[in-house]
């Protein structure tokens, strides 16, 4: 990877030299180098033992998946992804960053024959029925994504779509219901062996791609969970994985704080522990990266928010991730960041070169309040705003980190996503918690099963009902 293509991390504005006593000292950073090297060795050890298969995804063979996508090219106008949490947020982030900003409004020719992308990650009836009424089901491929296969929200959406395909319900308003072959209009992404989706796929010959053991939902964006929709929608999957692979090599070749994942995790760890800054804001200055912040929010929250450490002691740790968008949220949240409680570290995502540019015309030379913009590009303005916000924070002694992407493309995105995943694993090691489970989420999932009458969950349903009475 040439330096021109590499994403870079700049932590200068988190250091005491730049922001004063609220900043990290050289000694603190040095003190973190040893634990970080140990954390990295521990992660690599678990990877070698086969426990962290998500770390090997950059090198996976995706030829079968790419062939599947190529065979369907031009056949579908819509790709409907059903999933939630880690089974949806990666795809949303990829689509937001790598497709045309208004992809779904383009004509088929303008989309290069690829489908529109819809990700349904909620069970809101208005949203669901509203979308279903719009889709031409003959021209829609539905990708049901669930590692467990049983998540209530995804299962509910699957049932509704299947009902339409089986001809029981008219989909698009107008034409009468028609029956469509499920195996041609659905593809599953699920556990390779277990779960109800795998069972149905095997019984009915529905194509199904695997989410291997060791690839948890929030670490699955580079697995078929994210890569299949990406390939179907014409994103550059090879460049995405090559970017992730380049970051993997960079991390392994420069251990500890010398690689971006280690440095990012090290600074975040010091902010959380030494400065008790409990909030971690991600603020892209690129609308195309706004859903990366959403994806990161889940990655960070679900991985690091834990009740117990690995020895079983109560710790209740976890930085709270917050998302903001530059420049929009400068006029919303930045006042709080600059002057409110000093409890945040902000990570800016900044883009070097935008795919499109809009240069402001030199109108109103007689009006200084407008004339100064003439001849400058919007990208230049956006990046100036990022610098201005970082400076305003620094002036008040508030820390920030900056991730520079040369441009928003698949290669840079692969680097960024993989870097943040590894940083999350490292942060888990430093906090001495299991970053790869989610007992809090499972508890809520099981209580929902109980409340909705699923067999085997009656006791939990009674417990929830009791709480309601008591409240
Ligand atoms: O990251 C996670 O593990 C969760 O957010 C899951 O992705 C989410 O709960 C959906 O689970 P599943 O893919 O089993 O339907």
C-alpha cells in the first residue's frame, strides 16, 4: 500500500503539549506502550487459536459470493436486507459510504444495473408496510441476515416477506398477489450449521452464506453479512478486503502504539481511565461516513459495555459512544463539547479528496459576508470547519483525535473498519473484559421471546410481567 492510499491517525490534539494539563503526557503514553503490546499479543494469540475468525476475514475467499452476485446482475431492481444490530449496521455503513449518495433515486442505467438498497432493521409497522407497498416483489431479492437465525425482529420481517412471496398478500399496491419462487427471491446469511434459517435453507434449497464461528454480529461487516450486499450492489469488494488486509499487515508489522489501532485504543483507554472522559464521540466530516459512526457506536457499546471483568468481578465499564456529523452538528452538539462537561474525547474522520466538488461562485463582491466564499470549494469549507472545531476544543483543553482518509473509497473504508474492529478488541483487553459477548442484549432478546409467547421462555415472561405489576 502506498502512503498515498493509507489512512492516518493524528493524536496531536489529545496530547498535553497541544492542549495543556487536560492532555495525555509523553510519560502516560509510554506507560501504555507495554500493556498495549501485551494486549495485541493476547489478541493475536486468540486469533492463532482460531477464536477470533473475524480477524482473518480480509484474507477470505469470496469468489463464490461474487459469482452469486454476478449471476444475479441486472435481474433485480431492489435488494432488501432484513437484519438488525451487527447484521444490518455494516451494510448500512458500506452502502452510505460507497454508493452514490442518492443511489436509490438513480435510474437503473445510472445505477449500472445494480439494485437499489433497502435495509430494514426495525419492526416499526408504518416503516415496514410503507416499504413493502413500494417494492415490486418480482424484481426484489431479499437477503435475510441473522447469525442466530432467531432474532425476533428479523424473524418477523422474514415471515412477512415470505407471506408476500407465497402469494398470500399483495405487495406493491395495485397488482394482485402473485406467487414467487422463494429460493430465487431470497438468500440467507446465517450460521453455517445451526439455527432456523439454516434449517429452512437446507430443507428448501434456499441459497445461504455462512457467518463462521468467531465472527460476532458487530465484527461481521467484512464477512458475507456486509460483503454479499456490497457485491450485489456493485461495490468494490476486492478493494474493501484489500484495504482491510493492508491494515491487518500494518498492525502486525508495527506492534503496540506504533500502529493506528493500537494508538487509537491507547488514547481512548487513557482518556477513559486517567481523565475519566467517559464519552467517546465519533464525528465524520463527510456525510458519506455518517453511518460508519453509527456502526462504530454499536461496535464500541456492545463490545465494551460490560458488568464483569474476566475474573468475574463487578466493574460496570464502557465508554459511551456518541455520533455526530460535521459540519451539521457544529450547530447542534459542539457547544456542549467545547463548553460543557470535560467528559469526552472526539474522533474526527476527515477526507483528503472528495469525489465531487462544488466551487462557490464569486457573486456579491461588494458584500464581505458572502464574497469571502467565492472561488473556494465545499470540501475546503468542510475541512476548514473540522480544523476550526478541533482548534476550539483544543483551546478549551479538550482532546480530539483525527483519522485522515485520503478519499472515501472501498480501500480506505476497509482500512478504517478493520482498524476500528482491532482497536475495539485491544480496548477490551486493556479493560480486561470479554469484548466478544453481549449478555445484556441476549437478556432482552430472551425476554421478548417470552413476552411474545415463544415456547421455553415462559418463566422469563412471568418475571417481566411481575416487574410491570410491581412498577
Ligand atoms: O453484534 C451483535 O452480536 C448483535 O448486535 C447482533 O448482531 C444482533 O443482535 C442480531 O443478531 P442475529 O444476527 O443473531 O440476528
